[in-house]
C-alpha cells in the first residue's frame, strides 16, 4: 500500500506577524498527496491498512454529494487494491458534479439513499443490511471518523515544533480529537466547526476520545461563530476573504472548511483573542477538490 507508506510529513510556513509579537503559521496538509488530500489521508491511512490486513476487498462509506471524504476514499481504494462503495445522501444529480464524477471514474460505486435512510448511517441494523446487500465490506463512517482515524490524525503532530495554539476546522471533529491525543498540556487546540451545532459536536468529540481510550492532555475549545449559516453555506464576505488570502499569500483555501477557519482566525486576531508573544499553527486540512463544485453551485470564483 505504497500510497500510505510515506511518513506524511508536511511543510510549515510562516503566514504573517501581528501586533503583540504574534506569529501565524500554516501546516500544509493539503500538500500531503495530490489526490487523497489533507486530513482525509490521515484518517484513511490506518483504516485502509486494517481493511487490507483483515482481508477485506471492499470498502463502504458515507457522505454528501461534495464530500471530501468520499472523494478521498474513491482515490485511495484502487491504490490499496480495494473496491469502494459510496452511500450518498440525497439524490445523485446527473450530470454528476465534479466530486462524484471523479469518484465514479475511479471506480467507486455510488448509491443514493434518501435523507431519512442516511440518518440511520450509524445504526447497526442499517449497516448490517448494507453489508448483506453489498457483500462483506469494511465500513468507514461518515467523514472517516473512527478510532483508527484518530491514530492517523495524531501523526499530524509528529516532528512539529511547539505552538501555543493549534487551529483546525471541524466537521465530525475526528481530526481535532486525533490532534488532542498527540499534543501536550501547554498547547491549546481551537476547533472551528464548519456546521451549526457546536454543543453536539463537543459531545461527539468526547465520545470518540472515550472510544479510543485516550484522554486529552491539551486544552481545547470550539469556536462556533464562523460556520456562516451551516455546512457548505457561504457569504460574499467569506468569498472575498478567500480571494484576498490567495492573492496575498498564494495559498488556496476551500470554502467549506479551511476558508471559514482562516476567516475566524483573522477575526480573532483583530479582536485580540490570542495571547501576546504566541505562536499559532493553522492546519490546512485540504479539501481543494470541492472548490469547483461549490463555484458552480453558487456562480462564484475562488481560484
Ligand atoms: C473533512 C474535512 C474537515 C473536517 O474533518 P473532521 O475530522 O470531520 O472534523 C476539515 N477540513 C477539510 C478540508 C476536510 O475535508
């Protein structure tokens, strides 16, 4: 499984310096692999190895029509000798959007389920039914979050310097949970949920940490003010910010996750949220594959 054999070390670059001797860095997880991007590479790594070790030849997983996780799984499957099935929330609209078209071209079998069915994705009975229908598959939950994903995400911290703040965008919170297991007590992790419902997310993160049998030594907090109305919702202000960011720093952000997080960090910097003399590390979790679809959906330009 050559795709997951490299150590996954990604560069850290200085973004800017701010009043109060505050420095902002970015860890470029978006550069980890050309197709299996960012945190999805981290989350899939030990799952794909496990599926392979246990002798499965098929992966089944879940996601929305623009899902970075579905896209990453579809890309990783063939590289690991595994077939992939994607259970997609809602209708699969033809012609396929760029995310699903790419996934399908890589051999993923796309199966649309209603939103009601999709809500049962974690239900053991529903999962058993899927396994009956599609053969004995290795099941990866939505967003790739499970105990093995935490193990992969903890590796983001390997070989990095000390930072006072680690900032990460959150969907399911699996990446944040993994980071927590890799960090120490003098580090604070700030999670920026890309969806509404921060309270619920906090419980989910505690739950997956429990499942993994680890407790966090690092402090952590969810910053819930920057979801822009919900998952994949955007505003002109957000788009303008991302375009400016790209022009200024030559780094492309995605509108669903990293754009909102960086907007949030910039806003917090203005508000004087961060301690003086602190070093902030923002993680670019990737997700750039989704830009084209969102651009088309809203008729905007980010790239
Ligand atoms: C999936 C994804 C996230 C969210 O990761 P979780 O582990 O589900 O919190 C953040 N950023 C990007 C770019 C993603 O694709």
